[in-house]
């Protein structure tokens, strides 16, 4: 048994020792993260640090800078939409039902394709990615993709925050340069 959040109607109402818990669609801690809606479904507190699950909704063209995780493995499962993953030298064209894996130490990024938003899950092990999401985000005002940012992100600040979480920013968003 571990300590888990008690969630009622989408809001955390406390913590409790329990054998498990469930969330309904839309429940969890929601953040506006890098132009996406990120909803933390379960994190290190509930899994004793073993893993994290975050659901994302991202608009077409969205994707993170090329980066590498030094301490955790990331798995991606596409629920809706189209995403092109760049995982080291591997390119994965993913649609609903597709899976991609980025082991620690492998540089990766992705780009949401098509004309519609994509929904996908990120499973990160060990846990900790949810803390990076929370630290680099603002709580979502609505359960939707955030409005466009007023300007470009502060890349130096993002790189410094990422480094504190074992993530190294290697390049800009978009497909990695070939060569």
C-alpha cells in the first residue's frame, strides 16, 4: 500500500493509504505545459517513485525541443491524432494506437502532425517527470489546450529547469538536423 491522492470530481481532497484508486476522464492535476494541456494522472507520490503517467493534448505543429533524459525512460502511447517521433536515428510515424519508446540517454523529440490536436500518454520511469511538468507550467485555467504564448519561451530558463530534472536540451523544436 502507498499514499495516494483522494480525488473527487477532479479535485484533490486529501491523501489516504489505499490499495488503489481510479480517475475518470479529465480528472488529475491539469497544467498548461509548453503549449499543451498536461494532466498528471499518477506520479511518484502514489507509486513510491517508480513511475509517472501524464496525459497530453497538443495542437498541430507542437513538440518539445530535442532533448535527452539522463535519469528516466519515456514511453509514448498515441490516443488520437498524428505524431512523428524522432528517437535517436529512428523515426516513428504514429497514429492512434501507436507506441514509441525513448530510453534514457537517447536524444528525442516529436512533432504533432495533421490538422487536428493529438492526445497521447507519457509513461516515465522512474517517477519525477510530473515534477518537471508542474515546475515549468501554470495550472490550467480550463481543461483545454492553452491559448498561444505571447512570445518565444525563455530557452535559457527552460534549459536550467530541465537540467535540475536530469533533462538536457540539445536543440530547437522540430525534426533534428540530419548530418
